[in-house]
C-alpha cells in the first residue's frame, strides 16, 4: 500500500525533515544533485531537490511512469543501492542509459527507502552530468540517513492508519475533511451485517481476517474513483469518503456497486453490508461529527429496512 502524496503532505514536519535529509546527503556528496522520491502504484514522484541544477532536467513535483525509471531497478528486497559511476560504460544496460541521458545525468546513485514491513516508499538519489566516484563510506552514510528517515515515516504512518487493516483512520479523515469541507462531499457509512456471529462462531482471529478482506475490497473500490478513500472507524464500521459532491443518482450507482463488491467472500460467511449515505453542500459551515451522525442515522434506517441495502439521510 503506497503512501499517497496527499498523506505525506499531512505528516508533521515532513518538509523540514526531507530538507534535512537532503542537506545531510549534500554534505556527504557536495558535487551531486540530491533528490528524494516516493512511489505510487504506477508512478515515481520527485518530492524534493537539494538544488536546481539546470544541467539535470529534474524538477520538484515531476511524475514519471515507474516502469520507465531507473529507481524501479533498485534491489529493494535486499536493500542494495544501485550505482552507475559512468553510464557510458558497458555495465549500464542500454535502456537505463537512455533513461539517465534523457535528464542529462551521466552518473547515478540510488538508495532504496523501505518501511519496516518491506514496502517500498521511494528513493534517495544522487546524480551528476559528469562521471562520479561513489565510495563505500559515502554510500554507507547515506544508507544510515535513509534508515532514520524510514523510522520517521513509520511513526507518521501509525498516526494516520488503522493498525489492523492499514486503512486510513479517523484522525486522517478529520484532517482531510478540515482541508476540503468547503468544496462539499459525500460519506458512505458502512456496517457489516452478521459480523458478531462470525466472531462468536469462528473466533476473533477469523474476524480479523474478515476485516482485512473488507479493507482490501474497500481499497479496490476507492481506487476506481479519483476523489475517494476508505477509512476504518473501529470494530466493523467503515467509511468511504468522497471529497466532491455528486448527484443522488450517482450516489446510488456507487452504493450499489459497493454492495456488489462486498457480496462475495473467500469463505461461506453469512455476511452482508448496510450503508448510510450523507452529503454536505459546497461552501456551507460543515462539521465532520454532524456529517457522520447524519450518515449513522441513514445507516440505522438501512439496518431496519432489512440490511444489505443503503439509505440516504
């Protein structure tokens, strides 16, 4: 589960710490252009540059298809850096040489940045328009900097993610709502019908597996829309949040699609889902607690209507 750029922007002191990482790396390799990247599922994002070197054609905020980047060739599994002191040598594959030459880089050093569970975050890189020499001591120091930066990322992630499902948590939802409440939006409040019976019959370990499966389905659903993300409030209560307002017809379409996504399971569980839907208009004085309360009222109506359905507030 890649860390979204929107999530990174909410990390406390992220910009300051990222700048410190680049400054420390620059002390080690003063002649290099140093940059910090992150990966989405399909792209690499240039987060920060140590300086703007007009000879290297990179800019902050640049997004590159991950399959076309040199960083995607780094050995993240073994946490090994990728080093090309001179791409004109025969040791550099032609496709990587072409990629580096396209940004006018003749030398490259890429240090992998991973989270503690092995998930790829991105890279710390050094490039130059001329050939370079990267000694082992410098590489080892950069790896230590990256390791400390990884610890910071993990701590921030814990503050924004549910520990069991790794969906976003209420803290993150509150931050997003605060930043986007004036543009209007829609909340789907979900509750699993029959979840207590699964815990009673099969135990809480099985219940946790079900919650993880729900989270996976919700993530796939949210990925289909560019304005949505999923949240676990706690227990078997979830939120799908849409940061824009849309028609009731479209809400119904999405709700029916979501019910369909949650209708099949890996095991023969007697499990369904009820959804309460609440929207809030653009430009109004919106409050998250009120919106959630409204969605909860609609959820109760869906439960009393026979479950496995949705209702509007």
